[in-house]
C-alpha cells in the first residue's frame, strides 16, 4: 500500500486525480494540467511536496562528511545558503540529486527525492562510518509546501504571514511560529520564483487551508510540476539522472566540484569529464505536434542513436520537445527523428532548456 501525505484528505475533498508516485498516493491534477501550469507561470500555485524526504546531518565533522558524499562543495559555506548537487556511486552513477541547506556551523538539512528515501538514508548511514556525525532521518515529521509563481512572495508574506522578502535565491531561514520552528527557503522546481515551507503536519495543513481560503493560490498537482520543470531544463531522477546516467552525462558538471580533495565518484566522473562520454542528454524540438514519451527511440539517418527521457507538448511555448539520452557526437542543429509508435517524426537537436527561468536573484 502506498503512503499518504498529511494533506491527502484535502486533495480528495478538492476532487484531485490521485495516482501513485514515489511510493505515495499523490494529486496529479485538480482541474487540468494546462490550467495549473499557467497559474504557476502567470500568478501563483501551491504544491503538496510532503512526499519528499528530509535528513539532518549534525556533528563536529558534518561539513567534512557532507562534502564526502556530495558532488558540490560546501566548504566554509555561509549559514543560510543552499546547494544543489548529487550523491554518486564510485562508478559515477547517480544515487540521487538533492538540496543541502546549511542551517548551522555543524548542522545540515538535506532534502531527497521521495522514491529514493530508503535507499538514500541507507547510503548516507553506510558512508557515515568513520565520521563524527549523526544522521537523523526526519521525513515522517515534516510536511512540505511549494508556493510557486511571480506572486509567490506576496502570497507567502500576506496570506501566510511568513516574512520572506529578504531571502535571495537558494537561501533559507527558520521562523518561530507559535513555538514551532518552521523552515522557509527560496527554492522550487518550476523555473519561477517561489518558496518551500517545511513544518509539522498540523502546521502544513493549517497553511494549506489559509492558501485555499485566500483564493490567491491555485492547488497544483504533480502533472504540471513535471511540465514546468521540463520546460526549464530541470532533471527528474529516474528520467534524466539514474544509476546509469551520471551528472556528466546529464550536463550537470557545473554542480560537480572537481577541485575538491575527494568525494565519492570523483575519479570516475573526472575521467568522463576529461575523456568524454559515449552518450549524453540533448534537447530535441520536433517539427510536428506529435508528443514524444519516455523510452521512445531517437534515430539519425535511420540508425538508433538514443532514446527519449522526457517529452511533452510544451504549454508555455506550444512546441513538441523532448530530452533524450543520445550519442554524444550529436551537436546542436543536427537533424534526427523520433519514433512515436509506428511513425517517425523529424526534429532538431537544441538546448535542453526550452523556456527561460524567472528566479529572483
């Protein structure tokens, strides 16, 4: 049986379409993916992302340990700063992509993907041997909301009463609300300005009710969360990252700091970076309205050269596009075809970002 978030009954009451995702029964849409997508791009939407996992790492060697398991570099990071990066296997394959929040000099808050919670926590604990750290898995305590869109700041400040204006992109603060410590970060997964709010189940349920009563924030499901992240080139674990798709293959080397003394997977990733990889992720724009899907074959001159990881008819720019894992010899502007069922459709290799992000720096 799948798990349910602390807001499950709220989604049912709103008539949401519920489907399994990452081991949870989650809302996919309330009205329509298109309507919810445009609400986030133009105004404000709220997502229940309580299925995500949370882990606290504390102790005298917390920084050293996190740098050991994390591709990005948090050395001497300022308190309140957030870093995106990956945990990798020794062969460079991706365990997960995650966010690391520096909450204190010896305290880090790590957010992991729902489908990977058990695997990630086991990996973290296994690799903590020999370090003076404590690994506190606290996913069952936290609920999480993502308030996203150009009006997100006004909604969080005015509707929820949570001060957030001073937060810059990828920073975090804690707020005391009636004796409860609440975490608010200026982050998201939509390409728009927005905030992610972490608190107890009771607190998150209360915030959801306030947002719904205000009429200023549309409930949004995981359907548009996927279309929004895809348009701006953000990866989804299981599609654009996996045990078989390394950060280098995914074009995420900017989040891999090779000048660090060491981290798990460094040698393998450095070899890929210097010698090149056989396959990598590329964007494809189709000439037709046909929609490519995960696993569809990509052809070049009749020969299969890769397969689609994610594909959509983009809602913000009205184009059919895909991201695909293809032979790295393919360059921008090259012509390819995507096999959709029994037909092939012509397309062009383009950048993976199909729509510009609108973050507040």
